[in-house]
């Protein structure tokens, strides 16, 4: 199987796997990924987008891609399919920043607030920019400048209050830290179920269990924050 993957990836029938190539024989569709708490593990990358108003998951997905970057366009498109409208703003950390993603959101007329790099909590906030936006800046440079403005800093800071609590509730309150099923399709279905349970808890905990979110709320401009498990 490793040989077949190497041949397909390189387009060479004589290609051989890299010396350090690995395969999980229990779940061949999983991939070696770095876990913040467990080091390197064989697993999947779970993603979720959360609406600002009620901490309801408005889109979620799971894949064997260890990077977050390629997941953002699909999540944004899924929000529109699920809700029938696009979010007004999208907040995301540096793992989702790329010129392609910024262009995708710009073309969809969605205001983006995506970190362009990681910073330590002890670092002082950068000084806000002054004057006109310089010409010739790349999309990433324009985004970095935007986040240094007072409005940009204020909007991006909301990410911590929107999506991070949801992952904390799923992991700590419900004790869900790893999928139980094998295979990418089954693992994705399990992740969707976990998010559905979370949403039901939010719905009934809000006192609106007899109906879907109020029409008044559904029509409000929505801010969605994105995060990976």
C-alpha cells in the first residue's frame, strides 16, 4: 500500500516509499499527525465553524489532511449550504491563513480576520498602523496590517469567546477526545454526531427547545469562527 501511494503521488511506476513512511494497519486511512498533548499520533484532523450568537456549530468536517489551510473554503461553503446564507465575517487562527483562502473569502464578499502568524501571549500588542494602506501589499500583508487596527484587533479577539469554548465543552465536559470508529467516512460521521449533540444541548439549554433558533436571530449578520481539534 505504501508503494502504491508513492507511485500515485509521484506519477512514477517505479517510485518507492520514503524510508520513514509509515502506515497504520488498524486504520490505513488515518495519517500521522502532531498532537499538542500526545506528540505524534495516527489520526484525523477535525474542524468546526461556530456562530457567534449562540455558540452553535454551523459547519464541521474531518479529513486525513494534517494541515488546516485547505479546510477553510469547504467549511465556509458548508455554512452557506447549511444556513442558506454566507457569514458576514470569518475569524480564524494562523493555521488557516493563505493567499488562496483570503482570495476565496474576498470573492465571496466575506470579511476575513485571519491571523498571519503566531504570537506569544506575553508579547505586547503591535502598534496600530497609521496613514493610508501602502500600495503593492500582498493579501497576507494587508491582513496583518488590518489585524493591527483597533477594529481588526477587536473583531479577531472575539474568536476566543466564540469557538474555543465550544471545543472546550466538547473535550472537557463531554469527554470526547478521540474518535472510536475506523475509516475516514466513519470517523467523519462520528464527529458530525458529536457536533449535533453539542448543538442540541445549546438549543435546549437556551430555552428554545420547542423551535429552531428564532427567525430574528437567523436574520442577523453572522460572524463565524473556525478552529481545528
